[in-house]
């Protein structure tokens, strides 16, 4: 079969489509014929050799996918740490879920990482009905969330979920074009961080109050800035480090406003099958009602995996980038 291999640690140029042996399923595994693979920032980190626990090169890239179970014909979507960007994959059924009715494999491959991460961010922020640590307010409180990289995969998913949960959304992006697109998804307030300081803009838009939660995947000084965007008892949910810099914290403002910071790492949480199934069950009615649908900016053939990574690293994407597996 053909697969997208990480031939050595490096940039997009190290990704190559090569012939590899078909996977041999271990006891309890099934074979899925892969039709589409979603591209994530974590994939670029894995290619560079900077992702925790990754194997030595060469290995097959890709972590979320959609296709058909070879033995049954069932249309499924799934999640692994790597190995998805191939014509076939051997996987345990508990890491597979039915494709939503009426969705293509490209749409289904764009769903797991983005929407599970976004839902878990709201869950950890205490903003969902099933939250383990609910953040409760007085009657009439208008809930607010700030979403960084609002035009990205997780960002667009978070905007759609905010609309369903009736949460006022604020989003940052690098261009007015991207902000116009996400406003059509339901974003209430767009902030072009290239033109204005988003911390000050959030204060202006909220009359100095701030937001209840910030979804933060930048790292560095942005973690401290995100904390300063919060109103009392707000929560910053950290799910990435796109800048490559360690997160900085403003402990003074955390104490002054009783703020907290929480981490969400899907690679670890995906092992909790009960939690993931609960998240999917919560989102299922929204999917069936047409309220959630992945935004896909590019669909490329697997031979252009390097170009997919370049688009993501260059912040040139809108929504999800998907590889089509021939």
C-alpha cells in the first residue's frame, strides 16, 4: 500500500509517499481502508521530531482519519497518534466512531481532533452542562469566551459550539478576510491581532470586565495576556504551544481575580474512552440538527502532504486541511 512517511526529522520536505507493507491486524484490531486524513499542528511537530513519545523515523504520518472498515463496510472516523496517512490502518474498534449520516469522509476526517478539543475546552472551562467543575454565575450573566486562532480548525469548531451553547464569542485572527469567514459561522467579535492589541480590545469590547474563558494555543507571553483578558473566576484553557515558547503566567492577576489555568491534551485524553464517548454523545444531537459541521479550507491529494504542512505552518489555512487518500 501507499503511505505518507516521515523519512527523517525535519520540515514539510521530509514527507514522502512510498510503498510500505500492508498492516497486519493484531488480535482485536480491524483494518480500515482510509479515504481521508485531517492535518493538525501536532502533525508538524511530529514531523520535526518534537512531539512527546513519537517513534523514530521512518514512520507513517497522520492522526485523524475516515474510511471504511474492510470486513464490514461500516463508514467510520478514528484517531491515533500517527500512522493514519496510509491506504490502510490496523486499529482497535474503540478508537473508531461512526461517520455522521450524510457526511463525506473528508468532513469526518476533519472532525475528531478539532471538535473533541474544542468541546473538552468548554468542558474544562465549566461551560457545558456535563462539566466536572461547572463555573456558575448569577442569573442574567452573559457568558463570554475568547478563542485564539479563530479561523483555524479548533477555532472554527469552538465558534460553532459557542453558538450552540449561547456563549458570546471573541476571536483573534491575522486577517480581516479570515475574520469575515468566521463571523458567518457565528463569531460575535473579531479581532485582527496584526492591527490591534487583543488584550486591550477585549477590555474595550467588554467595558473592562473581560471574558469567562480563553482558549489558548500560542504559548509564551500570550498565556499571561490571556489571563489578563479574563473577568474574575475566569479560566484559561491551554491546548498547544504554536509559538514554540514556554507558557508565561501572570500570577499577580491570577490571585487578584481568582483566575485559573487548565491544560487539555487530546493525545492523553483520547485514552479515556468513556470521556471521549461522552463528548461525542453530547455533540451528536447538534450534528444531527446541522449545527456542527467541519470547515474545510483545502483538500489535497496525499502526494501533497508537504504542501499541507506548509499551509498550516504559514498560517495560510482556513479551517481544516484534509488529505485525500487515493
